[in-house]
C-alpha cells in the first residue's frame, strides 16, 4: 500500500516527507528513524527505514504531533510505549480497524455537507479517573 502524502490532524494537513533525517541537532553518529518538526509542521521519515520500521515510526511521529497540538507534554518514552502498543493492537486486530471505520464511512456518506473529517462528539466522556 502506498504511503499517504499527508495526514490530516485536527484540520491541519501534515506532509510526510522522506529524507535522510540529518539535522544540525544530531551528533554525526546519531541515527533517527523519523522526526516531527513542529516548526515546519511536517513529519520526516528516514529513507533508509525498512517497511515496518517506517510505519511504526510514522505512528510514533504522529503521536509527537498530537502531543504538540494538545500540549500533553508526554515524554518520548511514553510516546514510544504508546506507539509500539497501538501499532501492535492494530496489527493484531485488523477487524477492529475495519469495524471502527465502517461506522465512520456510513455517517460520512449520509452527511452531505461533511468535509470527510471526523467530528469530535462533545458529549463523549471517558469515565476513567486518574
Ligand atoms: Zn520520539
């Protein structure tokens, strides 16, 4: 399956750019698989990543972008754990992804002025206290 050119996040289109991920901030021998650039609002993916590595990296960098957008101030370690676990859940449950999105496409097709973007239901509550 072809890599999307961009990801829509909270109404913002974030380009996915494949590059060698070299940065002045990195040491010469330091290697990164990808980067979320919050200034340029792009996700960079290392061109030398393997297929699965690229996909898990994309999910990881997307979580960095979400973290940034929502000022969650998650630590890299937390984002790493979330992205690895979420990828594993998605990989182990392809029927879950189909199920979740089946309702979405039905609603989207029935809504004539929809932009095709998921609208957050403001009445939604998660009752898990922390
Ligand atoms: Zn990270």
